[in-house]
C-alpha cells in the first residue's frame, strides 16, 4: 500500500468540506481530535501510523492491545501515549474518538461498547463474522448518540475517484445499471508461523471461519459494499459454490463464485480467489449507454459509440480519504452513521457464504433471521 497522504490542497480538490474556523461541537479549528486505538496489530498499526497520525488534526493518545509487543511498539511510536490491555479501560478515558481494528469476530462487542461510551467511531470492516454479530451492530448503531460520527473502513465510499464514478452512474448519463460484475482475484494474507499452539488461532484468526467469517466476509465484502452503495440497496437472494484447492491451513475457502439478484432483477456475478497470483480486484457496472469499471487503482468509463475508455488513475491509498473524511467530520459536525449500512453489506456477504456452504440458494430474509 502507498505511504502517500493527501495534502490540504488535494483534500479541497477532492471536494471534501473545508475545515470551519468557528468552534464546532467543542472543537476549535486548530485543535486536535484525540484518538484511541483498539487493536494495534498489522492493519491497526498501518492505518494508525500512515493515516491517522499523518492527519494534522489527529493525536494518538491511547492504544489498547491484548499483546504486549504491539503496546510496546506504540510507546516507541507515539510520545506520551497511554497503553491498555483492556479495551474497557481505554473507553473509560476521555479520548474523543476510537479506531477499532480488532479481529472480525470481536467487532460487534467492541463497537457496541464504543457506542455505549459515546465515542466517535471508525471501525474496520466487516461488521461481524456472523448474522448475530451483524444484528448486534445494527442494534447498537440505531441507539447511538446522534451527535457522534460512526464510520466503517469501506474505503471505496470515500475515495475521490470512486465517488466521481458513483456520481456518474447515479446521474443517469449512462442509463440504468443492467448487470454487474465483481472480483477479488489475488493472493491472500500470509500465515503467521512459529506461533505457540495456545496462541495459534488468535494469531491466525483470518484462516478460521468462526473468527473471520471466511474470505467472502472478511475480504470480499469490499466489492459487495461498493455494489450495494451504487445500487442503493442489498440483493435479496444469492447462490454460489466454493472450494479449498491449494490452501489447506485452517478451514476457510481459497476460491469461490457467487451470483446475487436484486429485487429489481439486476444480477451481480462475483468471483474471488486467493491462489494462483492472478490479480483483478474491481467492480464493473454495465449500463444501458456505457459501462464503468471501478478499482483502487482507478476508474475506466466506456461510452457506447466511443472505442476507447476514459481512464482515471488513482495513485494513493484511498484509506487516507476515509480517515481524513472521518476526522474532518468529527471536527466540523459533519456526521454520519454507517453502522446499519456496513452490517447490511456484511450480511450480503454472509448470505452468499451460507449459499456456498449449504449448496443451495439463500434469501435475505433467511440470513437476517438466522
């Protein structure tokens, strides 16, 4: 991932709201938002160090992790930071916002506690590893303090080029969406080796269904969220197949294919693989008068009657857009509550996962009640 971050000039160009000079919601225009991190592992430390810490209006003041090594690393990185083993102790502090980057199966617990503590929240995706966890996130989100910002790290929703593509599709210039294709073809995460047996599942939680939700929930939910966002709704039924052909560690799949259908009849075909080295991570929206392909590397736009696509290149990590938008929203009272939408995208992935596991179509109502 790129270590580049947006300058203030680039933020303005991206169409984000400029910071207001007045005092808003208790924050002065030149004061920092204090941030507490719950989970300072691989993803947590990357986003903290390369996104939150690089925003001039954020200050990392607390870090929580069950393991001593990440806590020690945080102390080396951030002068004066307070570290905790218990997330309850961090939430009891007067920190303004929390960044939740713990294993997927713990998201519902940590999210609910952060809501109860009345913190601004930025949480890693997905909402949870199972339907019950997603329902817990939905319930907590609906009860959240409306004066708090709740964002989830579905970065594409905040990426400036993704937002431009979304506006184009929603404008109707290309006509209605008639079909959708998506894929996440690429190698999966590395297995952590030489781990004591008692700590093995905690260290390699990604590779266990009960802890990560499997690859379609933990990883592929990104593509699925983009499709739900562009469609303005979630599919009502899914079917699919998957298998383990190469990676026999843990119990998650290493390849799959799924088909979703929306209430209006729009079909979304999806394929994912974590073996073989081939890479294609994108979404394609086929419209009546053209098509749009979106990815973290940029956007391609085809228009009927024109032989070559318009190409927009994205050359930075769009996680920066998500973090910067969150912090700006906290400071300027530009609020959102992504809890329910994030849970719905996660449930969409779970619907396909269960269709794959059970080898039969699954409906939205079946998953919501499971």
